[in-house]
C-alpha cells in the first residue's frame, strides 16, 4: 500500500467564483466566527486533475462537512453524508484518461436527514482535513469495510494475564498469503507473535503482565505490526498503537483506571481556531493538547462529533482519557436515525483501537426539544445497542441537558451519564448546583454521574472589583468555576466533570457580551493566545506543576485607595508585597488580599510562593475606565438557551408576541437566518404574520418545555 497526500493546489468554486486553494480548507474560516452577516451555507466545488491509473486506487477524505459527492470525468463515484468521519471510494475504474477531472461538491446547508441540524456551534463547510490517494494490491488489508486500518485490536484482561482480540478484514485473500502479527513493546522488542492464513486472519494474542497504559501518569504503548506476506515478500502492512488498560465506574465510588481510583478532571474541546475555522493541521492539534495538559486535565470530551485521527493519537501518546461522541444533538428526528447510526458506526469502527477512548457518547442535549417524541427512546436504544455490539469493551454515555428531569427514562439508558448544567449563568445561582446534585443522587443511587458541561462566558476586557453573574468578566467566570470544581471534588460518587469549554469557539448565531459569532466560555481564547484567569484556577487545582499567578493583570487601572488582589497557586503559602505593604496568606489554591493600598500612578505588586514569583504594576486612577464595563448599546443580557423563570420583560420579545413582531425585528431576523440557513424563507408566509407565536407552537405540537426555551431566547431580543 502506498499513500499519496494530495492536499496541494485545488481549484475551488463558490457561487461561480473560482480560486486556488490547498487543503485543509473551509470557506467559513472568517464568516463562521465574526457573526456580522451570517455565514455562507451552501454547495461549493473542489476540482483537481488526476493522472490515469491502472493500479487499484482509492481516494480517502478525512473530513468533508457535511454532505460530499465525488465524481470523476462527470461520472458519480459516491456520496457521503456526515461531516466528521473518514470515507473512501475506489476510483481507478474511473481514471480512464491521461488526465482525469476529480470533482468534489461539498454542502454545509442544514439537511433534514443529516445530523446535526441545530446546535450551538458553526457548521464550517469544506474539505477541512487531509485528502489522500491510496494505491493497493489485489491482496490487501481492506479499504472498503468502513474502518481506518481494517484491523481491530482490543486488549482485555483474562484472569492474571491479558489478551488482544484481533479481527482483521482482508480483500483478495488467497492460499498463498498469510497474515503475520507482531506485538512490540516501547523498546521494539517482540513480546508476542502469530501467523494466520489470510482467508481466516482473526486471532487472539496472549501476553502476561504487560506494562499498563495508565493515563497521563504513564501512557505506555505497544505497537501491533500486521503484515500480509506472500512468497516471503511483504505486500501490505498496518501498525497500530495498543494500550493495555481497563476502566470501571461505580455509582458510589466513582471511576477506577487499572484498579486505582481516579477522578476524571476534564475539559471539552471544539476543533476550530480563529480565522482557520475547522481547517487545522497537526501543529494546531499539538498546541491544543499541550494547553490541555498544562491546565492539569487528565481527560477531554471531544464535542460534539468525531474529531481528527491525529488528535486521538496524541491523546493515546499523552495519556488523556477521551469521551468520544457523535453529533446526535439538540432535536431528535426519525428522519435522521439512519444517519445517526451511520455516524456512530463510523466513529467506533474508525477509532476502536485508540486506548485513550474510554466511552462512546450517543447523544448530547437531545431533549432540548422535549421528551414527548415517542420515537426518541427507541432511536437512542438502537444507538446504544449498536455501540455495545461494535465494541462490548467500552461503556456508552449520553449528556443530558439541564431540563431533562432526574427521573427521566433516558438517564438509565446508557452505562454512564453526564448532565450539562449552567446554574449561575443561564439560571438561578451557582449554589443551586449543590442541591441538584444531591437530589439527583438520592433519586438515582445506581446512576454513574458526571458533569458533562458547565461554564460561564468571559470576554477579555471586562473587569469589576466585585464581579457578578452575567457581567461577562473574567472575575465572575473564575468565581463560577471555583464553586463548581469544589462541588464536584467533595462528592466522591461523581466520577468526573468537563469544563465547557477549553477554548472559545465559533458559534455564528451568538451575540453576547459585545462579541458576535462566538461562544466565550473557554478557559483560553479562540486564538489560543490568552489563558483566562479561570485557566489558572484549574491549574492550581489539578496540576502538579508549581506556580503562582496574579489574577486580573489585564486590568491594571484601579481606583486610588485600596484594591483586592486574588492569587492562584498550588503552593500552601503566598506573600504579596506592594510599596511597603507586605502580607502572607495561607490557603488552598485561592489567596485573597483584600486591602492592598493603591496610590496615584504606578504601584508595583509582587507575589511570592516558594521560589516562584509573579508581578504586575497597578495604575492608581480616580475612576475605572469605561472600557472595563460593557458599553452602552452592547447587549448585557445572557442569551438564554434554557428558558425563563416565569417572569417576562415587557421590552423584549416573547412567545406572546405575533409572528409579524418577529419578522419585523432586525436582530430576530439575523438570528433566524443564522439558525435556519437557506430555510429561513419559510418564515415569510404572509398568512402567519397575525398569529401569536405561542399559538403556532401549540398547533405545531411543540411541548411546553420547548416553548419555554424558545420564550427564553426571545426574551434576550429587544423590541423596536
């Protein structure tokens, strides 16, 4: 087998305009994040000339969002529905000329039968991962079975020893060819070997007392080399990383990796980057991994779709435990069930060999539209069964949205469970989390629970001496996370948590805190240049790397008199010095100095923890700069995706208004276009203009829970 990358020099056509691009590429790298005029959702075409070929040749796409149709010389080769998985087509029968025109049309419009159709992130269009040509022989490891390597190698403990259950798919098997398996340790020493006939290649390799893959502490990997040999000549081969590990969950004791208790300290990751969208290279993946490791996380939730093969491999090598999932999200529809099953099958078959992956997520917030859909339970049960059938070695998971009731049947569908909660941001206060967790565990003592999402927005530039909920400041975000992580850590029965999100990410429909087109809940900015204060709170809580960090250093102007300075450190004692002032505080992670004096002009501040220091200069002023607070004309309301508390603001839209009020509101129209894409014209039916929104929702069969969510969103849009 020979792999040839063809990323360079494609013709790209969008709405009749042609240009030259190289892959990875997306047409939404800019408009998918700036939120100014919506973002382009439509069909674009990529073209490339390929030489004629008599050898067996496949084309491999590692990501095309979201529906791709491939043709050669005007003849359709195949179609793929789903924007996040790898797919291949055999093309040598079509390469019948000296020069052959390859055309790939990619469409990122909302397509009713393809997940996702509605979600809080941008659906970037394009060929945004590598494209390769694969040349193969008549006898080969299969390129048609939907997997990545055609070899599934899953370790399992059997008594005091371990085995690797190897299942292999071979095309063109014959009596002259054998399959050779060699398992090598990290030093290249062969520890197990087996030979099988190519027409019956499955095998079980045994190994006693292997070196275990033990997460970030010791991510030890073996290499399984699989070779097809014909007449003493190697004709095809695969190499697969193998990690021996077992993970278990208990509803009272939490999570155990290789028999040792471990609290999963997790962050969630969307794959996009400022101005790049989702068109990333290995460089960006490595940078993300390093930031995740720096904050001290030992787990990552790769939301809400299959991510790049390179990223899973990096997690294998670095020891991050991965929650992998499919984009079955927000609103369930029977029309999308087949596609959900296809995407889940691809996720598992293409990633089953990664030891870092510990669970398969089958849905996220699927009850955002309520649980009255009678086919929902059956559909999710089907996905759960598929996951168990394809991989009995890993548990299934789902992430419920906050409105799903604790006694919901869906909470006992998968093996482990996550809840997405935003107490203290979208609803109530952070203190409400504690009661909810305790009540849930009392109601569901056998459910193995984590927090799969929680977060608050922080926009760089906003500061307050006394941060409050909804002010979009780094200070409030940090307070929010201080409470949440303590709530998780004090409950041993919870197996972990996942911060939403590690990085700010593109969400074209958003307009919050003076920033359009972005979700700002990240611990790090979307360009990866600024680590917000909350980043260092987690580093102090999770990481063994010693440090001391002064919060709010980006806001040096302070009113003359005294100021409060908060410091994060994982050392037990911090001393602060400031122009004759000196004070030492002993605490756990969070060190507060309430009375630091501020004189007019420069005030040098130094903090010391052991041999570690941090410093900045306070500028004493008469009043805080206006830029520190959200300015006039900037929406300060938290755009609520989770409904209302029953009260209504008269100066904002609600479901009690009429359709014409919605259609005549510029901001509402902008949001509708972003959310509905090319289907927005359906809203302009003149006959509907006099109807109340609530009436139409009732006629459409929308349940009260979803009506409340829609009402909450409308309540963030000012009337004219």
